[in-house]
């Protein structure tokens, strides 16, 4: 089927493929250490600090980082996996779109 598909077919395939792809995210989730706001906190004083998850990455050249509560971390991990799948779909869509457009160009010329 992918040998004969038109650019509209590619569009339909792509929209169907990503329909249930939610949640999505790009970047990475990691544990980071940060001090708290309490005064004389023994954990901070010991140098151990408090670790919390953060979602971080780049938007263009700008780095972003947002705090992620512990209980949300698994969901954000899942969003990142889905985000990678979305990227794969985008790459595949580009290749299939180019092929379809070339085919359409060729058949128009033959007419
Ligand atoms: Zn502290």
C-alpha cells in the first residue's frame, strides 16, 4: 500500500498514527539536588540536599527545566517514550511524503 499512496494517504496515515499518542514530551527526566527554603535544615546542612525530579531539555538554544513531583515522574517518563515515538512517526512521515509527492509529480508529467 505504501508503494501507491498519495500525499493525502500519508496525511491520513500520520493523523491516525498519532491520534492516541498522548501524553507526549521531549527532553529528559532526571533527579536533581536542590536546597529547600527551610532555615537550618539538617539535610541541607549535611550537604545531602533534597532530590527531586525535573524535566529538562532545549527549546532552540534555550535550556528549560521544570520541577516534577515524585508521583508524576512515571507519567512524565511515559510521555517521553511517546514523544520519541512521535519523532519516529515524523521522520517516517517525511520520507513517505517525499515519495508520494515525487510519484504525483511523475504521473502529472506523463499525462
Ligand atoms: Zn533542606
